C-alpha cells in the first residue's frame, strides 16, 4: 500500500514538469501540489483560530476559480477541529477569454437567499486578487445583505506592475485577511485558475506564455 502511494506520488511529481514541457502554452511550474497543500494547512490554522469564537463559518467560494482551493481549504479547516463550516458558492466573472480587458465591475449573480447571509460570519474565498474589483464588489453586496462580518481569503495575490488611480483607491480600502502566496504580475493557471477556460484541472500552479492570449 505504502509503496503504491509512493509510486503514485512520484508519478504526480514527474507529471507536473512533463505537462508543462509538452504543453506549449505553459511556461513553468509556479507552486507544486505539496507546497500548495502545506500553505493551505497553515492558512486553515489561522482561520480556524480566528473564527473559533463564532463556532461556525459560512464559507462562500467565488466560481469558477475558487473551486479547488475551497475544496482543500474547507477540508483543512475541518481537520483543525475548531469551527463548523457551511459551504456556499457565488458565480462572478471579470474577464473574458482574453487574459485582461479593461478594468470593470464583475458580472455577479448572487443567488444566495437573504436568510443564508443575514447575521452570518462569512469567509469569502477567491482564487486570486488581481485588481480587486471582484472581491470589493462581492464583499459590499454581502454586507448590504446583512452579513455580520465578511472576511476575505485568496490563494494568490498579484503584485501589479502598473496600477490605475482607480485600482489604487480600491486596494487601499480593501483588506484581504488571508493570502496564500504573493506572486509577480504574471498570468497563472491551474488549481482552479484558467486561461481562456483551459488548465483549471491542473493540480499545480503554472505560468503561461502570455503571447498566446493577446
Ligand atoms: P480582480 O477583480 O481584478 O481582482 O480579478 C480577479 C479575478 O480575475 C479572479 O477571480 C480570477 O478569476 C481572474 N484572474 C485574475 N488574474 C488571473 C490569473 O493570473 N489567472 C487566472 N485568473 C485570473
Ligand atoms: Mg475568479
């Protein structure tokens, strides 16, 4: 059994590099599975300690990008034994199939019932904080709908090379409570994140050759 598991691990580790090498759109592995899982365990410890006083968290994932991160984070939270978790999802999209269009408010469908939001201590989960429009917009909507608190958690936070005055203003007001990794201003895929809807299924994070998406 153990040797089977070891063999499987080796195959998976080999595969990340193999997949990147054989797929022309992918540039390099950014974070492998093990690095991501270790970071998630420590994020969950912090979140569990902070929310323990509430007894429960309503974790809301922003689809599609957060689906894998949220699946791993809620399981890591369960293993802290500190809080009960309720899972909800919201669908939001900011960019089209080009990597980045002009900054705009995200299209959001809030399909939660008021009873699911009112009085809740919410942890809003997204894959990545880029300009911040998505999370700022959703956080405000959830507060307006009566959430008691709305904390923000992202796996990745991008250090943007250029920031418009509008984005700078927005980011100065936006407090992201939990960040997995801070990364350079590059397009990343895998572990739920896409480029033109591809590569979400990769179990690791990788950078892409952006010339393919201009
Ligand atoms: P923001 O509203 O500018 O913060 O954009 C955040 C959203 O854009 C994220 O939820 C992602 O869906 C998407 N996004 C931004 N940067 C990347 C990236 O590097 N890879 C994949 N998706 C990204
Ligand atoms: Mg997203």
